[in-house]
């Protein structure tokens, strides 16, 4: 299998696999073994699928080497959210100069040291583009994870309360005295 693209440098899929390896080595995310072994397979993944504290994270990586790549990446990430493929989708842009790298060792070093433009997508919405290194990605994922967990906890609490009210309503409406007592407790004025 040819790991280099026709233009120059490594194919995007090879860069994605190397990024997955780097993230896995740092214990940032748990990346499935099948992705890490992909350079030996015929078809390489175009995204990185991993877990972060049990939450499915998809990293959609593209090399920013032509006009419109950013927009295409945003569209792809939104589509993955709509399809429910992951809880967190990260759109990641590799810098254009990654195309000049011609050996795997240099690629690994480049990924360890470079800055990436990323944008986070979740069911709750999407953020702005910002710059991270592979090491600062851990903190970003932690913040997004905490926000999603809190929002999920609040949603579950609201659903539970709503269910309890709906279940109690028929029982409370049986006796007219109950309505009067509830009005006093809740300080609800009587309608005239």
C-alpha cells in the first residue's frame, strides 16, 4: 500500500492513524487496536474513533491545503452529529506544511510538536475554531466532557421530575381537599 499521496507527503488517512497512535500513547483517548494497525490494511480510516472516559469521540482530520477545506470539514462534522455517530466530534485541521514530510519518524515528531486548528461539535451545538497542541487537547476534552455530563445530569433530573409530576397528578386530582392543601403549601392564589 502506498502511504504517500500523489501530490506530496503522506495520505490524510496515514496522518490520521499516526495522530491516533500519538493520542493513545499519551492515554488521552482509548483508540481501538484496529485503527492503530491500519497502515498494514488495505483501507485506512478517514476518521479516528475513540473513547474518552467512556464517551465516544470522533476526530475528523483534514489537511488544510486548499480553499474550502474548513467548510467541508464543518459540514462533515455536523453530519456525524446528526447521524448520532459520536457524543463529541472534533474537526481537526492539519497545517499545510505537513505535506512536506516524507518519512514516518518525522511525521510522528511533527504531530508531537505542531499546533492544530480544531472545532468541537456536540448535540448541544458547536464551538469556535481555536488552536491546540496534542498535549492541550486533553484539557479541552476534559472541559467538553464535564459540560456534557452536567447537561446530561440536568436533563435526566428534569425528565425524572416531569415523570413524577405526571404520575402524581391523577392521584392528587381525586380529592378536592388535596387541591386546597396544595394551594396553601405552594402559596398559589385561588382563581376567581
